[in-house]
C-alpha cells in the first residue's frame, strides 16, 4: 500500500506511455466496474488522496496565515496575504469590478489555489502526479464553475430568459443576422465554455506528464536495452526530462491562473449590466 | 491486486464518476471552510490595517497642525519681545540724553554760581583793601604832614628834602622789615 505509483507492469519491449499510466490502481482493496463502456477501479486511488491532501494543505496553511491577524505580518502571514491579495485584486477586483467582486473572492481564491496546488503535485517528489490529469476531477470543478456563472447571471439579469438574451443576443444586431448569431452565441457562451475550460486544464496536465514519463522511460529503455552509441542518448533524454520538468512547473502555474481567470471572466460577463 | 492492463484501450476523456463527485465535494468543503475561516480573517486584517494607517495619518496631521500653531505663536511672541526691547532701548536712550542735558545744566549753574561767588569775594576783599589802604594812607599822610610841619614848611627845598627823607625812611623801614623777615627766614 504505497502512494508511489507501483503500476508499471510493463511487458518486454518498449510500451509508450499513454492514458493507461494515469489509471492508477486503488490504494486499498479493489474491484472494478464498468462505466460508459470502460472498466474502472472501484476504490481509493492516488489522485483522490492527493485531492483531499491538497484541500487539507490549503486550508491549514491559509488558516494559519490568517489566524494571527497581525498588523505587521510574519513570514507565513505575509505569504498567505500575498497569495490571497493576488487572487482578490488581480482576478477578482480587476476583472469582476470593485462593486461586485467581494462575494466571488472566496470562490476564486479557493479555485485558484485548489488547481495550483494539485498541479504542483505533479512536480513534488514522491507525490509526482498531476491530479487534474484525471478528467473526472476536472469535470467536477468545471461543473461548479459553469453553475456559478450561469446562476449568478440568471440572478443578475432577472430570470432565465433575460439571462439567455443577455448571453446570446449581441447588441446592435437586427433582423435575420440574429437567426445566425443566437445559436452561435448560445453554443459558444453556454455549451463550449465548460468544455474548453475542462479540456485546457486536463489536457495540459495529461500531456505534460506523458511527456515526462516518455523521457524517463525512454531514457531508461535506451540505457538498458540500447546498443553502442544509442546508450548515451538515454542520458540526453534524462537531461531533457529535467528541462521539461521545469517547463511543466510554468505550465502548472499558468493553467491554474488561466482556469481561474476564465472563471472570473465568465462571471463578469454574466453579471455585466450591458453587453 | 487486479491491474487493468496498460494495453487496454482507454479514453482519457471518459470520467471516473466517483472522481466527479469527490472533486465537487472536496472543493465544496474547502470553499465553505475558506469562506468561513480564511477570507473574513484576511479582510478584517486588511480593514484594520487600512484604518490603522488612516488613523496614524490623521494623528500625524493633527500633530503637524498643532506644531504649526505653536510655531506661529512663538514667532509672534518673539517679534513682540523684539519690539519691546527696541522700545526699551529707545526710551533708555532718551532718558540718557535727558540725564546728560540735566547734568550739563546743573554743572553750568554750579560754575556760574562759583564764578559769582568768586566775584563777590574779590569785590569784598577789594573793598576791605581800599578801606585799610585808606586808613593807612591817612595815617601816613598825617605823619608826613607832622614831619613837614616840624621842619617848617615855607622852604620849598626843605620841604622836598623832608619828603625825600620820609620816603627814604619809609624805604629803610621797608628794607628793615624785609631784612628782618629774610634773617628770620635764613636763621
């Protein structure tokens, strides 16, 4: 029962990394079930544990940072305030506007750090797994984000129809053009947004980690099974692994930022008074 | 442990249903915890800090205004004191001049008084000298007249001799007196 992935029951010869590498077996006793035509583990898996761990870490850290409420902050409080202020001002106030943003700050704050910490787990040794390379976890978050911006939009515009009009009818367009634009706008603003939001985060995390696995496994394979001059290429692959790993850190931070930024933008667009 | 073989065709887009639920639940819990225990604390800290800074600024402004008022007051006092000093100096100068003038007047008076006194004294002494001289001249004239009368007064030559003898006697007498005084002065 280890948190370190134990899965690799690879056969002889090189099996390239793929989505299967992200389907870790559960930590405890396990069974499988079938969902949408796919066999799935039933049990507590590593990404699930990581998700809970990230929530615990975030809460404990920010609780500790905010509890003292010193006028002159210590180190922990300073870092906590810096993180909170960043989300509050850059993602909340600047995008939603100083009148309405305060009620969305807790949501954006939790969203940003939840995604950020889970993304960074992909780089932290021993944990080393991007939680949000699991589509299900991302869908959950995106569902929340989608519900939030639609519900506050409906409330702000005063009814479902008014909200749909706000989201789908571009101002200054009349006549038959509307017949073309309304479905397009509906498609874009209501249906595609959650999909792109989910895919952007999930695919970035998955692809980045696949790349790392590829360099790690490929380098090993070349070193162990390669012949002659091919062997040293394995070393090069491992050096590349290090470079890519740093690039991945950037991507992880960026994706957390983009995910929260877009959520804030959607909220801002939904509650805007004029289009 | 049953491991789904890697070769199994997996569609990574197909979600694990438990993961969706878990994600929503964990996010929800974290959201409520943060909303209740973290965000209000931060906001309260920021508000307190802002008000502390504003309070400090206001206090500093009040202090500054007080200091300005004090400074103006002190400057006014200083200029008043300077004015006072100048006035006193002016008065002193005037008084000094007055005193000098008075003194001069007094001295003048004194001097004229002394001169007057001297003049009076001299006059008195002159008067006395004239009186005593007059008496002596009378005596001498009487004695001269006696001698002239004694020798017979009809002969002019004789009269001239008598006068000359009288004068010589007088000179002798004077010399004797002088010699007596000089001998007494020598001895």
